[in-house]
C-alpha cells in the first residue's frame, strides 16, 4: 500500500526528485530520466531520458557499440603489432 501511494505521488510531484531503488516496476512507472553510475562508461555514468524500458533498450545499444569499438581497436592493435 505504501509503495502504491509513493508511485501515485511521484507521478505528478510538486518538485524534482531522486529515487535510489532496485524496484524496476517503480522506475518504469515514475522515472523520467535514469542515471546509472559505473566506471565502465566513458564519463563514469550513463544518463537516459525516459522510463526503465527506455533505459534498458538504450543501455544495451550503447554497450553493444562499446563492445564493437573494443573489438575494432583490438584488431587494429593486433595488426600493428604483427606489422
């Protein structure tokens, strides 16, 4: 009951807010922007506008791009070393 009240309150809040949670349902319902802190990101964080579903989709694309860049760089380094 408390979580449902919080969701309703945060859907139309009187001011900006920050929520730290692992509750994906809550994020899906109330988030307008999600920021994930992780040193694997170039700036140490990833900021995505939208709800949790938007965040997951964009994060997967960004991580796939990073993996492809690493793979390309690794191949370039290997060719340079062989040369």
